[in-house]
């Protein structure tokens, strides 16, 4: 399994992905799930992947070699817009399905892939997409400024409560780390290290790209500080009147 | 779907369940999922249920009519111990499977049920069990003093971080309400009102049983107070050094 999250904020984009790949619980490996294409002063594109590793790697390899879209062979370095980039990724997924889908199906293996694609290309705004196994896609908007792929449930409550389009970028970084930490604690198939990338709107360069290990002092401070803050927070909540009335609150 | 959670604390047991039952997103009803059998000064047993409503209701009806276990016909009012009560519930599940399983299977419907059973019978300690569709069961221990059935993922992080066997009963009530609130926010198939029951160790009586509606002032205070506390908590976390270094933190 995998957990990847992307934020689409006014100030920029934040991406975070884990690195655990497993084929059964006794076959665990580390594979980065974040791919970046950047042309300084012109474009930054980030792709996060979840699903069958053979499928996600095949999609990425095709994207690097060039995928035919509307009569042209394009890559993420040559597409003219983010919308076309999302179409290109969808097309790459469909090509892999055409090539490998029947054989996978014959072995009883599902075509399991979901991708997140975000970034900015000069001339347009930053955009963030979620591309499905069918090659179609949705886009994050100001109403719901985050997308998740993989094991998304454990890390969703904090995002539901705290992330808005106007959340500052720095708070976005904290929030995705908290969301990841909650997932790591609850699901063994999501594992450290994790990859973080921060992109500031209209910068056309990567502000920060960092692999965070279990020893990272800041991540440990977030994890421990968050647990402490939650304990303090629930203890500070008022007592229910009806509990005292029932004599159960002593 | 459903969300039910039970805590097994030194001071007692806490049970919380939602009331939404749905057959498709356009067919939603309210059904309590908490059943109680109490004999004053002698026993309190609480059963929470998730899964196919016809199956869970059939199990409860059989338990009330009496189920044969070891040559005797017993109910939850007559079993001599909590272990035997869990066996009795498992036996009722197996009887329903024997009666309805083949017909369900012929219609392509899975035998979907999971149950939580907790309480105390004079002569033994409080115990909390999770009974599976096969009729077998596990028990909460001091190491992991909570059990969940149904849509458990959204509400698990707060329990993982905050619940211990020595958590006071009053804090347990707050924590299950927070856990439920997180689930309600993220999953439409879990819905208000919710049913809360608190049992104090060695009391052999129900300390509190309350149906909490959306208008309940305390539940609203918990929900809003918790969102506010989370926002304050992540804002109070320190800024990462490496974000400032990268020039991304302004």
C-alpha cells in the first residue's frame, strides 16, 4: 500500500509520499513514489503514484520516452499546459493498460494504479490532478484543496478539519506531516522514509525537496508534539453535564 | 456502513454506535445498533452490531429466544460468564449462517456481520469481545484497550494516540465522541444520532445510556472545540529549520 497527499493552496503546492512497497507482508521494499520534472523558470511538474509498482513504473517510463497525444509525441517537459500534462499522464496509463491489461487480467491481477499530478507551467496557474486507472482525472479546487491516493482514510480527518485554500504553505507542510504520521501509526504497509516537495506559486522552481527519515528531528518533534497536543486538547474539552448528572463522572 | 467503538478501561467500559443503515446512498434509515441486557446488581451486557441488518437482527432475535450451547438453551440473561456470553453470540451467528448463508450466497450477497459484546457478570471482571462472521472472537486487553467495528479507519488515529487502559472513564467518553465525530465528517454512511453507554466496573448497572442528537449542545461543543484545538495545535508546532533554510518558509 501507499499514502500520498497533495495540497493545492493559494501560496503553492505541497506533496508528500511514503516509500513502502510490499508484495505480501514479508516482502517489503523502499521505492520512491515521487517523480519530478523541472525546467528552471519555466515549469515544475510532480507525479505521485500508488498501486501496482510494475504499472506505475511503466507509466513513468513511457512518459519519459514520449507519449502520443493529438498527433504529437510529448513528454512532461514539452506539454504546453497542465491540462495537457494530465491528459498525457492519462494517455500513458491507457497505453500501459492496452499493453499489460489482458495479461494481468489472465493472471487474476487487477489493473491497480492511481496517480497525482501537480505543478505549474509558465502561462498558467498551478494545478493539481488525480488520474484514475481509466486515464480520466479530477482536479483539486478551492472547495476541496487536497487530494489523496492510496491508504487515505487514517490521514483524512485532520485534512478535512484544517486545510483550506488560504492555509499558509508552512501550515500545509505541518498538516501533511501530521496526516502522514497518523497513517504510519495505523497502517504497516505505509512506511518511512517519506518524500516532501514544496512548490511556491509562480516560482517555477522547487522550493524544497527533502527525504525525511525516522531520525529527522523535526518529524519526530511533529509526531511527538502532535500526540501531546491531542492529549492536552481532549483533556481541556469540557465535561458533559449529563455525565455528572448520571453519577458516572466521578 | 456503521461505526461502533468500545473501550475496555480500568474504570469501566464505554460503548458508542451510530444509527445509520443504508441500502444504497438513496435508501437511508435509522436503526439503533446497541442492544442491552441488564439484571440489576448481577449483570450488564451490551452488544453493538455492524453489517447486513437482516443478519444482525436475526442474531439478536435468536439470542433473545435462546441459543443452544453445550446442551443447554441459554440467553444473555442466563449465561454464567462473559466468556460463555461471547460463545453464545458466536453460536447465534453460526445458526443464522446455517439458516440464511446458502440463500444469501445464491443471491451473491456476502455473510457480512461483526459484533462487539462487552459487559460484566457477577463473579468475573468486565470483558469486551469482537465476534466475527465465523462466530469466533477476540478480546480487548490492557495492551489494546479498544475495539472497533464497521468504518473504523477515520476514527482510529485518535484512539491509537490517546487511549490507554488507565485512561479515566470521563476521558474515554470524550475520546469515543471525537473518534465518532471524525468518522461522521469523513463518511456519509455513518450518521447521527449516536448511542452512548457507560458502564462502571463492579457497578452491575448502567451508569449512563444516552441517545445524542445533532442538536446535543455537548456533542456540538466537542466537535467544534476539537476542530479549534486541532487548528491551535498544528499552528503551535514549531517551524521546520529546513523550510527556512530553503527559503520556502516566508
